[in-house]
């Protein structure tokens, strides 16, 4: 046995039913033959949405939401248990644990409906249930294959701050806890199966890392354990040149840099949680994105330098359900502190600013946030600018929810003139109106704002404009593990 340690994360579709969980177990078993492996698991697909939906209904006073939820959870999870675990004792134990967790969430929903109050802390407890169930299922499937495996709650490993709904890890404490809990298991040849998405404060209150946060859990643990590599198993071949649901001819990228992957994730490539690369970039731990439904394919490798291509542009991404807010008026010219006031107001509404654009004349400041945060932000802006609006120094605060952000991403765009120009003229030729533009000083991306209804077309035309559907080099094709090795 070598010192190799892999952290393998399985997303919702990769554990979506009993057959998928069996496939995940086989992948882990193969890895365990070569070294240590830690599994990180998402909830079965659809479960987290259902949990949150039931929590919200309960908050509205729906006394039955918890019961309906419990029924569907039972159906989905017991079906998988039937398929995966055949030993009577093991099956009995797993069924009992599953039932207990389902009863717990039913109780939480019941309490919420009686109080008609859903605190962020209770919402986190309810939404964490999917991972708590699936980790036990996968551990059961591994035991069935004759491997030692133990489901471990990430509340014992990942120490976070207290920001419910999008908690941040405290890495030093996490390192300590993860090592002392998982090393002994690894040393005895067991596979820890850790719940993704969740953590706990230093005093033990459960938190969650944000939707899609199991990717982040995997790299947090990868860094905490000094893993050799992190593999994120999902339902596509890797990171593609565009979302394959929008661009069917999108290609799998063979190797990209941490910066490119972070930029892609930030600008809407759902395949990775936006914070995924943060914990591992400094330690240069490679991250792979691979297809659990086609494990023979190599996938995308994310490394320090990536694989530079001459053409610069690597991928096109898009973010929808965002809102453009403009603070404007002639009085803004020379009015000190407008930008500071604007962004303080957004911060006070807990809104994450995705893109900022200001005309050089200074008549307008516009920025984009998630639509869910728009109403709160506008309220804070109106309070902050109450005086200026009354004196007409600020003439308007306008809101446009009917937009999206499209981003052209690549490492080598720096120093390559004309990418912004090509982007604008490609869209101009198709009569796609550009509402605002922004280019980060890093030059990893050019992002622009277009009407929401033009999202698909804009991404498709830009994908074509930069020739991304064609193979950039032999490295960019979808190769099998065998063909790469040879
Ligand atoms: P998981 O459940 O495994 O975490 P997700 O649904 O969160 O999987 O992410 C995978 C999905 O991300 C893919 O099915 C694909 O539709 C979408 N996606 C969006 N942009 C990209 C991209 N550039 N490359 C790959 N997948 C993408
Ligand atoms: N189950 C969580 C979600 O759906 C976390 C994840 O799947 O990454 O958001
Ligand atoms: Mg995901």
C-alpha cells in the first residue's frame, strides 16, 4: 500500500439511486486497492430541494409538509437499501438509522409549522438530512462489497464560522479534527464516507456551506488531509467549453488552471461550486472532474498552470436569475462616496455583488446581484440615498431583473488583443444587445450583460466565434484513460 490518498466526491446524480450508489462503491473499491480513499457524498438527487421546499411549506403553517417529505424520503432511500444491502443484520441496522433520521426531519418540520418560524439554524438542520442519509447508504454498499467503511458526519470534521446557509471553514481547526478522526480509520484500511455540504461551528452547531457545497467539502478535506488528489465524480465528462445543456457540441477540456476553473465556477459553470478551488490551489493539490457514469474517461484535470492554448479563450459561461441595479443621475458626477455608499448598502443586504460597471462620466453605477437579494438591496439603497434622492443629486435607483451575465473565460486572454472586440462584434452581428460590460483586471474573463431571453443564443454564438467546438489540440479531445496512458 502506498501513501497515496484520494478524496472522492460523488454528486447527487452519481448517488441518485441504488444502481448509481453501487457504481460509486465500485469506483471507491478500485481506488482502495491503490491507497487510502475518503469518500464525500452529496444527497441523492432532488433530495435537498425537497427538504428545503418542505421547510418553507412548514414555515407557512402546512402541518402535513413534514409527513409528505418523510414518505418520499422513505420511498427513495428504502428502495436503494433493498437493492444494495442483502445481509439481514446490516440491512436492519441501516434501515433503523435511516428511519431515525427521517423521523428527526419530520419532527423539525412539525415544530416549524407549529411555530410558523424557520430560523437559518433550523433550515440548515433540515437541509443537511439528505447527506446524512446518503452517507450511510454508500457506507452500507461498500460493506456489502466486503470493504471496511464508516459513515462520518462532517460536523465532526469541518469546523466553520456561524454563517448559516453559507458557512466558511476554519482551516486550522478543520485540519486538526479531520486528521484525528479520519487518520485512524485510514490506517486500519477503512473508507470513511463523509457527508458533503455540512460542517459545524467550534461549539457543535450544524452549518451548511451553500447549495452545491459538497464540492467545497471535498477540497476542504483534501487540503486538511494533504491528499494526493481530489476527484469530483459527476454526470458529465469533465469541465466543458460550455454548459452542454445550452451547447450540445461543447467539448471536454483536458486540463485547466485553478484560476480558470475558479472563474468558470464563479461565472455560472454549475459543475463546480464557486469556492471549490480555494482550499487546494495553494497546496497545488490536483482536482479532477470525472464522469461516474463513464469512469473509463479521463475527465478534466485542474492544476496550477493548466494547459495553455494559443487561442486564449477556453470556455463560455452564463449566470441567470440575476438583477441589474443602477444608481444614476447627473448629480452623481463628483459626488464623493457614491460608490462606497452603494456597495455598503449591498453588503448590508447580504448581497454578493457579481459584476460592477461604471461609465467614465460617472453618471451611473450599475451592479449585478442574485435576484433573490434584489428587494432587500433596493430597500437599503433607498435608505442610504434618501437625502440625495430628495435633493435630486441621485435621480434614480432602477432595477432590471430581465438580464443575465455571459462570460468569456481563459487564462491566456491577458495580452491577447481583440478578444473583447470579437466578443462584442460577434453579438452585434446577431443583433444581441449588450447592456453592460466588465473586464476583471486579472483578464481571466470578459463578462457582459445581455437580456435574459438571449442567454442561450449569446453563449452559442460566442462558443462558435471562438471555435470552441473544434478540437484545440490532441489534448483537448475526450480521451480514455487507456489512450492517455499510451
Ligand atoms: P453534481 O450533482 O454531480 O454536483 P451538478 O448538477 O452540480 O452535479 O453539476 C453538473 C452539471 O453542471 C452538468 O450536468 C452540466 O449540465 C452543468 N454544467 C454547466 N456548465 C458546465 C460546464 N462548463 N462544464 C460541465 N458541466 C457544466
Ligand atoms: N445536496 C446539496 C445541494 O443540493 C449539496 C451538493 O449537492 O453539493 O445543494
Ligand atoms: Mg454540484
